[in-house]
C-alpha cells in the first residue's frame, strides 16, 4: 500500500496585503507540487470569524496541515479552532503585529516563511485561556488593554501608530488597584497594567516578558507599577530590547494559574484584541495545545538579520504618518 495523501488547507485573508489573492496562492501551490503526495485546498476569508469556520470544516474533512495567511486576527482565529486537533499550523505572516509568528521566529518574508513550512519541522506550543477565551501570546488588563482598544479603531497599523496611541493614552490613564491570586499566593497592588504572558512579546517585538517560554507550561505575570513621565523613555527602550524586567517599576513571576480581581468590569485584551471582561479574570495555561511549523534552530545571525529587517520596516515610509 502507498503512503496516505497529505491534506493541506490554506486559509487566506484577502485584505492582508498585495499578492494575497494571486501571488501567495501560486507560491503555496508550488510548495505542495514540490513536496508531492498531497492535496491542497485554498479558501479566502470573507468576514470576522470566517477563518475559524473554515478551519473547523477543514479539520472535519481530515486536514493534516492548515496554513494561515494573514495578521494576528486571522492566525489566532485559525489556531484557536485547531487546539488539540492533531493537525499542524503553518503561519505566513501578513499583518502589522504578527505576535505569534515573531515569537516562533517565523520569517516576515512570504517566501522565507514558505521555505520554513516546506522543511516541515514541528513544535508543540502552549496556549492560555482567560475567562474561557483562548490566547497564545499575551492577555492583559489596565493600560495595555486601553491602548489595544484605541489601536483597534485605527485605519493605519504599525509600530509608530501604536507608539502614538500609547503616548496619547498615557496622558489620561489612571492606575487601578488589583488583587491577584498567583498559584494560590495573594498579591494586592495598585498597577498601571497586569499582563499574563504565554510568550515573551505583544507583537512588533515589544517584549513585555523577556523570559517567557511558550513551551514550559507556565505564564509570566508582569505587573507594571505607576510611573512618571521621566520613566517613559527607559521603559520604552527596555520594552524593545528585552530588558524591561530590569526596570524597578516591573514585577514578574511565573504561574500556571492567575486570578485578577479589579473593582469593576472593563476592557481586557487577548493578543491585542480588546474585549469586555468581568471584574474577575481567571487565566490558566493549556500545555502542549498546538502543533506549529517552526525553525529547527534560531541562530544569532538570524536574530541580528531579523532585528535589522524590523528596524528598516519601522522607519520605511511610516515616519510622516505618526502624528497625523
């Protein structure tokens, strides 16, 4: 008997950039043709939530691999529908933040991402859930959630727009008192934000929890104490250089389960997506929840090259728009 045919489903957000409707599907077809012994179906999303529907249909049809082409919203919709399915996720990042892709060192260039997919190395990663809602990188309450709500209404995305929104929100934001139950330990603090990080970064290489490990079965809980305008520059620099944990305003601890209690319901963000949440937020890790195609080894050269690309993209044609 011959080997079973491998079934691949590609799900593409058609508004995720130039080439999403024609060029990228052709590139995916070429990868499948070179591999041989596989069947490929390509589908385009049409509305919010459609990516999850397409994923569930593909899983019912026996898909072995699901390729997600789009930004964080598309990737997360697909990944959430794949938990514990046995199928493997391939990510072709085409968004502004690309938090999960960056955390897993998946190239931002489409062809390089497809080269990685073709090599076929699989990693098992954790997920988390907050009040039953699944996320993969970070969730948070407080200042970062308020910024995510503001950012969600922007037409222009990217690091500079996010920076502008952060500065604007800081000028009016008031810290809140929180009670935290961290693996049974009670902590009461007034904080600017509380972030639960399964991965080390929000996206755009903003590292809120530099030592978080998406495979260790734990999250990093980061508490940012109230700070003054003089603290903004050091915090911003440390956020983007993986050193924020060295700041005296930051407290970080490892946990498998966290309960966040605040005075009233409000905004919470899940991987940058703002949602309303109760005054009590229960967060827990889901170990080994998802299979993803990733690089086998990340070299220092790759890290430096990636950083150079990020700096280039950061300034490329965006600077005139930051204060619009």
